[in-house]
């Protein structure tokens, strides 16, 4: 990855964290500081061309909070296929 790309991804991740939805903030309160089964989660982590809402690298789990408009979305199907290919299981909640 080129340094400029990393900087751009970092900025985007920071913006996504800053602009979190109420649901994302509530879930983050539960997931942060290893409070869920001792697992460490990160939020708005870049994985390839995507940003995962919440990621537990040690268990290979991604948790996505999506609005109802995402249900059956072709782009979300492609995104999940990519993330599965990277070794992650994806849980989606609407």
C-alpha cells in the first residue's frame, strides 16, 4: 500500500468513527475494552477496499450494522464474499 493510500484510509476511518450512528455507538460501548468474552474489537477498520464496522481479528469476526436498505444489496453480497475470502465471518444486523 502506498503511504498516501494509508493516510487516506486512516482519515476515512477516523471520519466514520466520528460520524457513528447511535446504534454503532451503543454496540461499541459493549464491544470495547474486551468486555465481550475477552475479545478485542476494533471499529471502522479498513480491509481491502472496504471498512468493517466492528472487527475481531483473533476470532475472524466482522459485525456490520446496516440500515434496512442494505437487505439483499448486491454490493453487500460482493462485500461479504470479499471479506469471507479474507478469512472473516460476517454478521449483519439491520
